[in-house]
């Protein structure tokens, strides 16, 4: 497998308090890496570092190397990086627009005006997000009419429409019921064919269900990263075992 | 004993609560009683639509159309100047400025709000008025545009601070969502932040305009106070507020003129009330 993201000796601070300590990890192309850990473990910081969204925090400081496809991300134009590294947030966040306009939002912003081209991109993105069949007859209705799970898949489609390589999921199912969760998970598993996925989740079982590999963070340190199946059957570290079995966290 | 204390405090608070509405109602009733008396001698359409305001001629001519148009012209001019600058300033403070500069600018805006209008009027009179006179080659610099420029300064603090609040209260996740799609900073502001805060910004604009239309001292000092129907922004005009302030002292109590000034007050009240209600509707729209 090809290394998609390479992280070396990464340290991150907010002000004086460290959030990530000396992190070394590789993320492979077309895998789903699930990231688990209690709150304040640095897993969200880790995720938001990959599309440099952390930089919005004024006290953010970073040292170390993060490469995507062999290129240092701090040297790539930040808009290009974020186009390449899409992100789906914890709360479904449809814009107060129609379903079609929501998906076409990103491409339009990047300068695509041709209606047919936009339609083509939106259809592809909605299909990939497993929403097309449910909305194809009502693309012009408001996105707010969709259910929570559909809204979240709409947000996935919106991210896909920008044609990224990597998709970051930040607890995408935290507000969803089990059936909607299952649909989002199904979408994620199929997406890895074309995309590299990093999923941060508080739901340990979800990490086990969809992950190829799983990383366990604790207090800003990467405790271990391994094949998901191995991690959930025979973890290397006692703390991982405790967390997975629900002894703390 | 505790119950008695509780009872008294409750009633006191209740009375304080009523006081505000009580005074408003009293003022309103008084205004109505005095103002509506003018319609015993002049019809409503003649009052609103009359072209001539000669309150002390014989018989008195009490048409307030020039005054209404004067007020609207000055307000429109002030709005055209202050809205773009005010919103631009709010965007800069809320989104672009580094933290220290932001604090500095906010303090500056507050300071601008703290300048008494008579001082602004005075400064305008000795600096802006000659400037307008020479730049447009006018016989006098006491014109509607001088008033508009001066009032734009007075509307700015209101517009900036409320619009900045509106922008600030846009949920962070909206901004992050747009940035995560690869939007540039300006695209995020223009396509996400501004639409999301539009109701608050509209309210800011309305309140700014409300401030302008009710302003008296500065306009009285620098708009020239000629009660004629304005045909250009480079002419002297007289506003509703300035008319009341200038003439109330010399109007004979109980005369037609006196009642007419109260009626002007009613017109002003209705306009400000409409503007405030509109602003309130926008603000409530935002909360939903």
C-alpha cells in the first residue's frame, strides 16, 4: 500500500499546553484509519491539523513534518490543501439552500458555472454518498426538509463534490440514530475505494466496524496504531485494552 | 415578615417595570393631544402635502412636505455614505483585523459614539461646511450633503457595533464548514458569514438610520435650515427635527404654529417607530 499521509515528530501546542506530543504515523492510501481516545486526547486536533483548520486558533503552534503525497502541507496553498482534504463535521450543517445548491456550493465557489457540469458533479457526489436515490426527485427542495441522517450524507456529498483525495470525518454520527449511522457507515466503507479516510469517533464500536486500522490516542500521545481487528482482539498496550473494554473514558 | 418583604420588593419591581411603558404612553398621549389639534384648522393632506412652511405669516401656511423631504434627503445621503463604510468596518473588525488592532478600533468606534452631537455639529460647521462650499463652488456650504456627511459619522458607531455583533455571533462551524470546502477567506465572508448574519446587519442599518432621522443638533447647525422643497443634495434643507428645535421656543403656546410643531413631532415619531419596528423584526428573524 502507498503512504498517503506521512507525519514525523509532530508536536502541537495551544498556547503553552501541548495537544499532540511527538507523533509519528503514516496513513495509507485507500484505507479507513479510525482514531479513538477519550476527550482531550488530541484526536480532533490531529484531524484538524490535516486540513490546517487548526490555524484559525490564534494560540496554535506546530512543529514537525506533515506530508501529503510527499509534499509538506505547510507549503501548499491552504485553499488547495482544503480542496484536496475534505472534512465532514459532527453536526450536519446544510446551508439554507436547496439540496442541489448545497452540493453545487463547493464547485461553484471554485469557479464552475456550467449548469450541466454542476449537475453532473452533484449527481456523482450524491450517488457516492448514497443519497441520490432518496433525493433525485426533489433536488430543488430545501435541504432542511431532509432527516438528520440524510443531512449528514448531504454534507458528505457536498464534500465529495469538491473532488478531494482525503476525507476527514469528525464524529460524523454523534447526533444520529442507529439506522442513519449504519447508512453513513456504509457510505464511508464504499468511499474508501476512491478516497483515503480518517475517522475520529467516540464510538469505539463504530471504529471496530468500519476501520482498517485504528489509532488510539491518550493525552496527546499516540499509544498504538494497528490493524483494527488486531487492536480489538489483542491490543499491545494495557491502556488500549482498558479503553476499548470501557474501563475508562 | 419575610413574606411582607418579598411582597414589597415584588411590587416595587413591578412598578419599575411599568414605569417605562407608562412614560411612553404619557408622552404619546400628550403628543397626540397637542399635535392633533392642528387638524382643526388645516386638513391632513394639506399638512403633509403642502409645499410651504410659513408658520408665522398671516394666515399661517403649514405644509411640511419640504421638511419631510429635507429629512429624507439628509437621511438617504447619510445612509449611502455610512452603510457601506459601516458594514465594511464591521467585517474588518469581526473577521480580518488582528486582535490588538481590533480592540483599538472598537475603542475608537465607541469614542465616536461618545462625541456629543453639538460638538460634531460645531466641528462640521467650521471644517466640513467651508470644504463643501469650496469643492462644489457653492454660495453656501450649509447644504444637505454637509448634513449627510456629518450624520454618516453619527450612524457609523451604531451600524458598526451591531453589525459586528451579528457577524461575531455566526456559529463558528459555518465558517469552518466553508473553509473546509476550500473557500478563501473573502469567499467565506461573502458567501457564508454575510448571508448568515444578514438579519442582524439589516437591523444595524435600520437602527443607524433611526439614529440619523432623529438627530437634531448637528443637522440644525449645518444644513442651512431653508424650508424649501430640495431639488439637489447641494441645497440648504430643513429637517423635521431642526424645525421643532428651532421654532418651539418662539411659538406662542396654544397657537396654530405650536400645535403644528407637535404634529411634526407625531410624524417624526411615526417614522422612527416604523424604523425601530422594522429593525426589531429583523433582529427577531435572526433569533429564530
